[in-house]
């Protein structure tokens, strides 16, 4: 097992680093860009629903289908798993060092992360996940007395509870009287409602000042929409902590075992995902179906496929030095900075204060443009780490949380 440097969330020159884990994190942050681009390029409902906007050709339909099966919420689940593993690493090391107050320090880190996520949501991305990770991450230490198996079970139970709660919401949407609020809400958020699409076009072309004012005013309601996602996010984090404890994310599993797990989980996850995709199509992409499929029913299978991706990457990169691994590991070491800078690039491409491409590209065109920030992060991350110990936002996060700022240079 190749270890060097530091950990998932708290780099330090004297700590060991699992380079394959860094590479996995680099893949996760790059994969998130493949879906986040739709938030910037198209009306909000189009993120979930190809019938809402941006789908004008067979290529766009193929893009949606492949994104639903292989991308949507898979890389975000992977990112959350790695976040949970990082919390476990930090708490374990704090316990061994017997220094400071691990739980207090952890709570402070989550508070600072929430603040960074709040600023990110207001200035750039209303779908920011850092706030959700900060809220769910607060509870991770409560479960870390469990062993690997029990952490995986606890994560699975939380995911099941999320699906049950979502199914109850879906039942209310599907049985609501036409014209009522319960019927209009999913059509507005996930369907092809003409009024919603016009509103999406309006906010997609607003000025920076208008967007800033709107998101400041709507910060509370937007945050409320994330609260129901805490159980599933926490469950995913616990799965990540369990996979760290099991040795998979430490790179200690034999390659054959990693490949066998990846194959098994892919075979379990993909058939239900195909079925859910067909349900969306058979029902004409009605919002009351698209919403539950994307937010609730697909999530357990997204998580299984994310674990399969993790196992596959560890099989390819654990203990195997290569130029590709070095580039991906550098990208992963700057995951917070790269996540935020991806939003900056998308804003410059699609927002009115940039190139103003919002609403002018198809789904397939937006997917192609997602590779702009991905290529940039793969190029700049190794160059940055050749001169500096950590990324600028990693340095800022840890400096505020610790109450002191160390040198960012090597």
C-alpha cells in the first residue's frame, strides 16, 4: 500500500497519505462537474428531466440516459463517502494523539465548511453540497465507535429511511388533486411546466447583483430543501467511514477482491437504474415521477455504483505508480478548491456576467463544456502542488477552523 503525506481532509507534512485515495477523490470532484454543468446551462428542472429543456436530438437523449445511469448522484455519493472517510481518519488520529478536543474541533470544521458553502451558494451555485455535508457531517462522530460492518449497516438503514420518507412524499404528489399545491410543486420543480421554464430562463440571464439579492433573500428556504437530504448524506458518509475501516479505501484489499466487488455491485445496481430510467420514459417524464426517481428511489443504487467505482479505482491505482495517478491525486488533494473553481468556470461560461451561454446550448453541448473545468483542474493542480503544500481554500478552511494560518508554501 502506497502511503504518503497526509489524509483526506487535513493535510500535514508529517502524516501518511493514501495516494490512490487522493486519486479517487480527484475522480469524484471531476465527475461532479459532469452533472453540475446542467444547473448553469439549462433551466433547473432540466437537471433531472430531459423533457424540460435542452433535449433536441437523439444525441441529447443518449446523453441523458448515460448520465442517469452512470453519473447522476454517483460521483456526489462518492464525494460524500470520501468525506465520511476523512472524518473517520481525523477523529481516529486525534484520538491516538490525545491532543485537543476532537469533537469540538470537528464541530468547528463543519461550521466553517457550512459558511464556505453558504457563500458558494449565494455567489455561484444554488445546488451547493457543502452546506449539506456540513450539517450531515456533524453527526458522523456519533457513529464512529461502530466497527466497519456496523457502520455499513447504519448507513444502509439511513438510506432505507430516506427512501421510505421519499416514497410517502411521492404518494402525496401522485394522488394530489389537479391544481392543488401538492400537484403543482413537482410539476414546477421536476416537470416541463411552461411557467417554470420561463422563470428559469429569467433567473438564468439575470445580472450578478440581481442574483446576489435573490439568493440572499432565499437562503433560508433553499437551505430547508436540503434538510430532508441529511439522512441519506449521513448514511453515505457512514458507508465511506465503514469502507475506510474495512481497508478498501486504505488500499489494502487485493486487486482481485476489489474487482470482484466492483463487478458484483455494478450487476446489482444497474438493472434497477435501467428500470427507473424506463419508468421516467413510460410516464412521459411527469414531474411527480421524475422527482421521486431522482431524489429517492435511485439513491441506494447510485450509492452501490459509487462503491463499485471506488473499488475499481483502488484496484487500478493502489500500489501502482503512474503519471495518471499522480495527476488525479493532485486534483484530489485540491478537491475543495477544485469544486469551488468549477463553479467559477461555469459561471464565466453561462452567466450573464460571463459569456452568457445559458439556454443557448443543448444537453449534449453542456456535457461537452463540462470538460473545460475538468481539463483545467487536471492541469493546474499538479502545478500548484509543485510550489504549495495545499490548495488555497483548503488552507483557508483549516486556518479558520484552527484559529491560525500556517504557511501555504512548501
